C-alpha cells in the first residue's frame, strides 16, 4: 500500500530534520578541525576544541541510537539494532496487551459510558432531515432487495399453508366471544343502542310523510281524514316518545333485553357446541374458497409491486412516511427521559458485557493486524510518525554532549 499524502509530507519534514541534525554534527567537526590550525592558539581555543569533540561524540552516539530503532547503522547487523523491524510482532502483541489491560476494562469504560447519552445522540441524529432521508433510502433499498430475492410461488404457498394451519388451530367462535366480552366490558356495547336510537329518530323524522301516506293507504274510505291524521300523529308521537325513553333511560327494558341478548350470544359462541360447529364450518369454507386463495396471490403481487415502485421513488408516499416516522421517533427519543435511561442502560450493559467477555479477542485485532503488516512499510510508517521528534534527540545530544565535554575539560584544567 503506497504512502498517503500526509505521510509523504511527514517524510519531507523528517528529511529536513535529519539534514539539520547532520549539519550540526558536520559544523562541530569543521570547527573541531579549525582548532588545530593556529600555531599559537589563544587560551580559550582548547575549551572550544573540547566542546566540539564531546559534541561530535554525543551526536554520533545519538545518531546510532536513533538509527538502531529502525535499521542497522551503516547496514552492519550489530546486535540489538533494527529494533522495530526485528520486533514488529512482539511490539503488536505488547501493544494489544497494554490496550487490553489499561483500556478494555469495565472499570475504565463504565464511568466514560455513563457520561454519554447515547439515546439523545441517536434521537438527534434521526431527527435530522438528511439522516432520515438516508435511512429511508436504505430501508427502501433493503425492501427492494428482499422482494427481489424471494420466490413468489414459495411465498404464496407459505401464505396459504400458514393461513390454513393457523386457522385450523383457532376456534373462531370462542375467539369472537372473548373479543365481544372485551368490547362489552363496562357496558360499552350500549353505545350501539345509543347509535341505533339516534338513527331511528332520524329515520322517523325523515320518513314521517311516508308514514302519513301509508296510513291513508291502509285506512278504509269511510274513515274521515281528520281521524287518519290523528292516527298518524299518535303513531309518530308514541314512536318518538319510545325512542326518547330508550335513549334517556339506561335501565330501560329495551336496553336490558339488548344486554341479555348480547350475553346469551357471547355465552353461546363460547360454550354452545352447535354454534361452535357452525363457526368452524364457516371458517373452513372461507379458508378453502378459491376466491380467498386468489386474493392471497393477488395481494402478494400487489404488495410487491407497490413496495417496489414506492421504494425507488425518493418522493413517494412510502419514502416520505418512512422519513416522517424516523424523525418522529427521533424527537420522541429526545423528549422521553425514561426511555433514554432505558436505552442508555441497555447500551452500557451491552458494551460492558462485550468488553468483559471478548476483550482478549478485541485486543487480538491489534496484534493480528500488526503481524499482517509488511515489515519494511511498517517500519517506515513508524519512523514517519516519530522520526522527526527523534531528530531532536540527535540535536540535543550534540549540544548537551558538547556542554558536558566542556564541563569535564574545565574541571580537569581547574584541578
């Protein structure tokens, strides 16, 4: 793998630092040579010579130390040199162990994870329009792939088989009995009676003239018209009063009869063998009917075509609703503190479980990756990362060595 642009720039910076450190060594060597030219040197010249001599020793020693990290100095295979290339695998193993012991531990990670509100971050991310659009696109693409991957005949057979199998295991009338029991709990079914009364009142009002006409038709010719009118008025008035009484009185006999009829029906559906048998026969007839089988086939084809078309259109109803649902979920997640605590707890517990049980495997990724690297390229990259700073060791070694040499020479001259 070639070096990246950033690594190439580091290489140029490293080369400049190497020339600077080497140039300082050559300067010390040049000045050291000049100190031997004068026949009658001044008193300070030996001190300068001692400084330059020690500086050259320090520069050479640190050059050797820095170079020995990455290669054999001057190409000579001196023991304990070329440390990085010769110990690449051991370095990777040691680095992996260091990370495992000091980073991949519940004691280290738990406080960090508890400070992160994962749910809020997820909610904000999902509430972003661009992110929701991308998620809806990915979800739609997954749907298209799934629909294109399945076998249509297999799906139809699956739907038919599971419909029959599922239906055969369920007795329909006891199930309806439970449903009606739920619907009639707390006397809610009386709302049906209220609706029926309201409809009856409206129909009575809308058809009052038709009732008057029917009275005239059925009345004998010899009965006066005012008598027919009185009969019509009485019929309509009594019907209206009856409906008002039923509507206003929760304990009216009609309502009690409706309650009893409802209870009898619910009980019969749950316990009457004849009613249950009729329900099973009807269920079998429905599930076996060719129209139902054709409906399943057509429904699957329609669903597939609809989802495929909608998924490919970025402005489709499906895609837009997916985006809206994603953003609504994101906003709800940001506002629901209790849900945030639950999700954060799940995430923290899951991550800590993974770390606690698989940290060796996680750390081995580092050692295995380092082992797979090319030795020469790895050495070069390590040198590019730290080599420029190591050149300062050479420079400091040159200057510090010179100062130490000057100090020693001065002490020797003093005593």
